[in-house]
């Protein structure tokens, strides 16, 4: 058992943890949650003994091995498979030992058998495959891979070593959707104790059986997954608020008596007694609610569909074609998630749509005034670290004043405290918020988001979902966060085999397929739609939401068609003799009719799916 007993720790005079205690049973999988900056990573360093406690104690079983992901695997000439195998130091030491003593040789062989050393390469290879490295990759040196991929190797190494206490701090930040889902499954079966700091709600629901909450400098252990924790905590907050309200009412009543009768001699004793009662009342503290820091996306004007139409599209880098045979259409109300493993071309497609890559062949038609916002994780690192957020906006919007700049920043959760702080001193989440603000500054008609939730805490992710739901532009989304994808996306595109096609299944069928694979899927192995199982309550709610979205889309397009009908029925349009103008309006009308037909078909399909699952 991991025992955390009454610990206290401060940094730069600021107390992060004070009198906190928790007991973690052996073999439990625990998600560590709390707002950014509360001290979750510091707690891990205290457990590892890298920092000295000011008070209290942390106890582990004798000889328990603690493991965590290294900062990054060095860029050397050692192959990936050998790097992972070396993480089991006992096996490596036994294999390297040279001796002529028959007794010692027997001991070594016995111990190697006990630790299952002979299957080690197969286990290491399986972990690397789960994290996205095929057989050829595993034989290549670490120096062939970028920092993000070497972080995956570091994760593979610690998983292979199987420490008694595994500490993982935001491991999905450098994984794609496929890798994140594989990790969920692996951790659920991990044979020892796991503590994992994560803001990935899907992982916290499927891979852990307890939640350790760090709030108000204290630790509270909840049984169950994240959804259970959220419900339990909400009930605690409601109960505490109710008790606090009752206490405030009682205090006000007593104080009123004191104020009325303190000066009267006949009532002085009673007034003093009530003052003592007030003094003895212990304030009821309510759990610190994490403020939902909303995102305020500016609203673009409405454009006629489609905003982008691609026929026979080909794109790539230089003369190398990455994606071809693309026939795609995007309307302003589309919410599209891009699926497919890393390296298949999701980022390439995003860059093409954002006009950061040229079209090598085919025809791309887009609205003439189309504005596109683009957010990618690398852009967070491209902010000017020696500038403040206000200075970023001053450079990009010199015609606006300080009040407007600060209003924009506040709309993305960057208050007065952060507005004048150099970007280099902001947290990862604050930098991500600034990058999202800059990406949406021009009120884009289409927003392309490549892993937008890295560094955002759970409350901020929920706020992002709310903002994207309210946003009236198109959304193209690449993310490893299944919770975000399930709530935002209503269309799925699969990027594989050098092209992009609609995926006919849902996220659950895609997840089931990925988890069923023993290795990363080959290009031609992506699944067809899986036969639906009995729908969960969440699935029914998702379908109902989809029906409402489809119905709203049909209403919007019907209203647009009616306006175009009125325009085409106006005699003045034909009296001008401008045939080009008439052709433009007739084309818009035809496109609207086509879009309405497609929207009605999607609506009927969604209704049929909902009726099927509700009948189960």
C-alpha cells in the first residue's frame, strides 16, 4: 500500500499541499485530478523522493520499484527494441554477467526463467506496436525519430519494466487516438499499482478504479471512475452549499437579536449568550469549484453551401504525393473528425484545407470570402515567448485599444494577471488558450483544430466543447480525446491508404476495431461499420443530440431556400438584363436545394438509428 500521511509542501513560499493524506491499495489504478497548478506533478516528485517534505511521510512497501516516463529517450544509435529491453535492468544485468561457476550459471538461468526473460523481446515488441511502431521501426535507431516519437519509446520502456508503482503524468499528450486507446486497454490490465495524472475523461472512465482529487491543498480518494467521482463530488458540493446557507440564516437570526437587544439591560445576558453561539459556529467550507473558463469564439457571417468542394484532389510535399483521389465537400455547419493512425496524412489534409499546402492536381472550389482558422500544437511553441498576450494582440490588431485587447483575452480565460505576463512564463494551458484566441481572431468560417486539448484541464475541455457546439462555423478536428470527439463531431472521415473517405461506422465501432488489433492496422485493414451492440444510455443521448442537430440544419437550409426563392421570384432581377447575376443566384439556389436534400437524408438516417436503439 502507498501511504500518504499528513504531508505538507511549499514552493517559493506558496503552500501547495498541506496536511494531506491518502492510502492507495496495492494493484489499484488511480487517476489523479485537479485544476492546473494545484500540485499534481509535484505530488509525483514527492513520491519519487525528488523533493523533501516539510511535514508528514510517504511510505511504500519494502523494495517496491517506482517507475515513470523519462523526459525523453536520448537521440542515439541504439534501436528502439533494444532501448526498451534495456529498461529491465535486472534482465540486462543477468544476460551481461560472465562467469565460469556452474552454480552461478544455474542461478542466473533460474532467475531468467522466473522473470520470463525469454519472452521479453516479444513483450517489448508488442508494447512498441501498440504505441505505433511497426517491426521495421523497432530496428531503427532512436536518432531517426523526433522528440515526440522518442517520448513514446520512453513510455514503452517504463511499461515494459513493470514497476510496482507506475507514475504517469499526462501520457496521452504525445499519443494519437490509436495510441491513447491502446494505452487505456493496457493500463486496465496492468498487474501493479498505477497513478496517472490525466485530463482525458475517456481514459479516466475506462482505465482506473479510483480518483485521487487534489483540491484546496488536500487529497480526497474517491472509488469508481471519473463520472462516478464527478457525480459524488457534485452531491458533496450541493450538500455543503445547503448547510452553509442554513448556517448563514441561523447566524443572521442570532445577530439580528443581538443588534436589537444588546443595549437593553433586561436582554443583555441573552444577547451575550447569542454572541457566544455565533463565535462558536465553525464556518462550513464548500469544495473549491473550478471556474468554467469559457471560450468566446467570434461568430462568422453565414455563407452559401458548400464552403469547400474538392474533386480529384492530390496534395503532398514537394513532388511527393501523400493524399490523392480526394472528393470532399464541407458545409459551414459541418463538424468533422479525422480518423487514422499517425503518418497517414491527417495533418497534410489539415494544411491543404488551411491553404498551407498547395493542391497538386484536381479542382478545389471554395467560397470567395472564406476565412479559415488553424490551430496546431506546434503553434503553441511558435508564440513569441518574450511578448505578453496583450503585445501579441497589439501587433495583430493595432487599430484596437487596450480595453478591447483585454476583453478578447478575458473571453479565452486569460485575465488581468496573465495579460501582462511574458508568454514564456505562462502555463501550457494558458499558451494553448492564447493560440486558440489568435486562430479565431478573424471570426473564421472554418476552424481546423489539431490536438487542441493538450495542456487543457478537464474543466477547460468541457468549456471548449460548449464553445464548439455554439460556434456557427465548420469544424475540422484531430484529437486523441474520445470524449471531445463524441460530443463535437457528427461526421467521420478516415484518412488511410493515401486518400480520405467518409467512415460509415461510429466512434465506438472504430474504437472496438483498434483494440482488437494485435498490431497497428495495415493500410487496407481499416474496418467497415461494426454491427451495433445494445446501445448505452450515452449512445442514446448522443443519437438524440445528432437528431436535433440534423433537424436544426434542415430548418436553416429550408429558411435559406425560402429566401432564395423570394430572390429568384423578384422581377427586378430579370429586368436588369445581367445574366451573370441571374446565373449566380440560380447556382446558389441549386446548391441550397442539393444541400437540403442531403441534410434531410441525414436527418432521416439519424431518426432511424435512434428508433432502432430505443427499440432494443
